[in-house]
C-alpha cells in the first residue's frame, strides 16, 4: 500500500509500481492474467493506482501548506507577531535592527513560548 507514495504522478517509475500493484490485486482477488484490470480493482476493493497516487499527492500538498494564520486568527506577518496582543513587550522591526531592550524582551518572550 505504501508503493504509491514512492512515485509521483509524473515519475518514470509509475509503470513499475502499477505492475506490482496489479499483480498484488490479482493475488488478492484470485483472478488470472486474462481478467481485465478494470474488473480487478473493484473486486479487490482497492482504488486503481492512478487514483491512489492522485489522492496521495493531494494529501501531501495539503500537509505542506504553511499555516498562515496566527492563533488569534490574524495573518502571521512580522508586524503582527511583533505587536501581538498577548506579548508583554511590543516592539517594531526597527527595535529588532537596533537590538534594544524591547527587542531582547520580545526574543525572551518568544523563547519561553518555544517558537
């Protein structure tokens, strides 16, 4: 079942993976070689490799999308994170550039939050 994750939709290895999955489905169903593939997958209760790869690729893309919203619901921009309402010391990007007390206090706060 993990074979479809080893190849993407455009990989040159998909034919080899498809062949292995086809043979596995034939073993599962007990169907012989002359049985058309369009019948084997429904009999085995498994989605065809093309569909499995597409779903796996979509899931992978969905998991890689960054979380752009802060826990308060706002966009995670630099200015928002520096002016975040739950942070005691508020600072600006200029404070960070100057490395003044506000910037150091902000850094300590975020270190305590494990960010």
